[in-house]
């Protein structure tokens, strides 16, 4: 399993990027439906620590489960 960032809820604030202990969050291509940059989690590296969910200021952007259908 892995955590998921819902691409179209993320606002590209990137608090999660330096917080991730395994550096598995990277910027996605282009803009999302909010018109902001967005970030995505590499599920093959994520260790399910939950830090990204704790630091993200956007409600609902980070989900504690693997939801590939929410990644654009
Ligand atoms: S998941 Fe949250 S903290 Fe990470 S880039 Fe998106 S809005 Fe910012
Ligand atoms: S759950 Fe932990 S390892 Fe996975 S993306 Fe979030 S901060 Fe990184």
C-alpha cells in the first residue's frame, strides 16, 4: 500500500515534499483542475509513514490509501 495525493485537490504548496523521509513525492506535469501545480507520490517507494498527511494544509489532498484513480 501507499498514500495518495489527490491531484485535483492538491494546491501545490509542497509542505509534503521536504517532510517525506524517503523523498518519494515529486511534482506532476502541468496544472490540475484548480490551476495549480500538483504533486504525486511514488507508490513503489512510499513507506506509509503518514507524515505527508500530517503536514498538508489542504483538507482531503492526502489520503492514507492507494487510490491511483485520483492521480491525473
Ligand atoms: S499534498 Fe498537500 S502539502 Fe503536498 S503539495 Fe499538495 S497541497 Fe501541498
Ligand atoms: S506516507 Fe510517508 S513515505 Fe509515503 S509519501 Fe507520505 S511522507 Fe512519504
